[in-house]
């Protein structure tokens, strides 16, 4: 049988399509499986199992979670998985429902390798600070026997520079020593400059929080887990 010109053209098209389909399927499959890693979803929101889990307890300093957050910058620099339990206006001796010791269960549940307790200038009853701190440190030490516990004392507010926090620092340091807790005196982490404080001269500004984070990184012992 002799095919006319149109029939020959149709056969050629069908043969070409038959050859191209398997080639196309192979290419599509190869393209998907050899895609660069940058095109694949990454678990950036998940905690890395090879990093230390760190929990921060604190007042306003720890409550701030925006780009000026001190605990975020510290955790980034030291390669930590961080959880922050910060509530403004709280401390060791403030209202029982929100004070530092009320967060012990949440701290333990996070299974931390390191716990950092920050603050607080909100503790006005000097006669109760040491006992309250001993109770907190004691509970944490009992429930987290292998964790590293670090207490960071309060920063002297700009409005109180004439009356240093000597009594608070002494009380917290004594409580820390009694429970095997590392104590860091942060009373002068921020200079007496309005750049680092808000208008109330008590709360830190964004610049103050960033500087606080830098000072804390420098004050932490070299043995604390850092980036490799």
C-alpha cells in the first residue's frame, strides 16, 4: 500500500510522539529527585537535637521577644535551643501566681540542659529575697540535678544609680552559692545613659537589651556549650 503525503506526515508525528513520551517521563523524574537542597523544605522551626536546650526565667528583660530580645541574640550566638518564660513586673518575691517560682513546672517540662534566671529590680522586700531565691534554686536543683543553673542579678535602673543594688546582689549570691548555682552580677551591664533605658529610667530600651545580651555572652563561662 502506498501512503500519500498526508498519511506519511501523520505516521511521522505519531512515531516522534511515541519516542518523546518516555524521554519526557525520565527527565521529569530525574529533575525531581536531583533538585538542589535549597529547593527542598527544611525543618527550620524544629529544635535541633544536637544543641543545648536552654530555658530563661525573668521579668521584662526576658519578656521582650522582638528583634531586640537579649535571649534570642544570646541563643543565636551560642547555638542554643531557647525557651523564654518572661513576665514583666515579676521577680522572686512578687505576686505568687506569676513570680519566678510559679514557673518551675514549665521549666522542668522543657527538659533543659541550662536554666538562666534573670532579675529582678521588682523585688522590693529585701528581707525576703534570699529565702525566695533559695526556694527557687533548691526546687530547680532537685528536679533538674544535671542541669547547669545560672542566676543573673538585676541591672541597676538609671533612676536608682545613687542607691546601688548591693543588698539584692548579696542576697542572690548567697542563695546561689548554697545551691550550686553560678551567679553573675549584672548590676552594671548597662551604662548610666538614657540611650539604654526607656523614659521611665527603669526598663531597658532596645539598645539596652542588645547591649545586655552582649554583656551576658561575655560573662558566661567558657564551659557553656557554644557553636562549634
